[in-house]
C-alpha cells in the first residue's frame, strides 16, 4: 500500500506520485510537485511538529542526490510547497518558518491509503443527508435551495420560521445573554467556528460534514455558525454570522434543513 498523508482533513499528499490534491476533488484537481518540492514536503510531514534546520534539509533533499544549492533555493522550495497546498484547497499555512533556525510542519496529519480516505469522505453523507432544505438569507436575498418545498404555502412557512428564529434571538440578546451562550464548540470549518446545540459533539461534526457536502454552508474565515436541532419542525436550523451575534453590527443569515431526526439515536 502506498502511504499518503491527509493534511488537516482536506488535502492528500502522495509522495510516490509527487502530487497534492483536494480530498473532495481527488484525483481530478491534483497539483504536481517538482522532485525537491515533494521531497522537502515529505521530510517536513514525516517530522511533523519538529523543527528541521536548513542544514538538515540541504542534506536530505539535495546533497544526497549530489546537488548543492543556495539558501535562496531552499526558501523558493518552501514557497512552492505553500503555493501548491493552497492551490489544492488548504487554507491554513501549515509550514512555519522559524527565524534563524529552520522550518516546521504544524499540520493535523493522518496516514493511510488514498482510496480509503476518499471513500470514507464520500460515504459519510448517507448518515444524515437532508432531503430538502430552505434557505432564507439576511440582508442579501439569494435563491432558495429546494427539492420538495415548492409550493407557496411552504415558502410562507419557511419565512415564518426564519422570522420566529430571528425574533427569539433578538429578545434573548436584549435580556443580556445570547441564546447560543451554552452551545459547545464542535470544530472549525475553513476558518469558521461552528457551535452546536447537540449533546453529542461527534454526531454534530458528522451532521455538519454531511450537510456541507450536499449544500455547502456559506461560512467563511472569521464567521461563526450555530447548529440547532428543531424538534418541532423535525429539522436542523443553521445561523451564520460574520461576528458574534451579541454585537449589534453582526450580519446573519438563517438556513433551515428539513429532515426527520432523533437526538437520541
């Protein structure tokens, strides 16, 4: 089995093929690496969380091949690694420069086979895949994503649920404590902090991943998202804000996913 590295649950690095690729678009959008770039990335990942000196990288990447390069070539190689990872879909900078010392990888890593990682990624969604969803956004209106909800009555119901959720949020904030104050943090998605009302954090993460694969959440770096189980309407509501909702200048949007769900499953 050819070992590959899964970096931050997002990008696959295949040393034998000298390429990096987004896990979600494997292998169509692979980025091919030059030999020294691939070998340098391999050394950094194999020694993850360890400082590698310039002298060590010169010896293991170039000198063992009989080549002698300058410090500038090493810095260009590190820059090429960062550019390739970003092109493959990794937003976080996982290769850190330690001034006057060297370089270090600070990635979240798993090793295994590419097929296993890609197949596992694709088979998560049947667990809690939503059948239908309705999106109401504020302040900019966007088209609704809908399968079953096409009637005028359904649109009216969705709008009512959205207004109700906003009203509850406003009243709670006026009383001095956010309705989301007791929501635990379940993770970080592309720089967006995600909180959930569910008691089971692992199940929350699984549900979030499944929802994002079918209907990608418009949650970007610096935003905060709150997942809420709506037992009355048998669905999941998500509120995404560009800053914590306690701030009066926060801009939020509400998404409602309608699906049967039992919190005790």
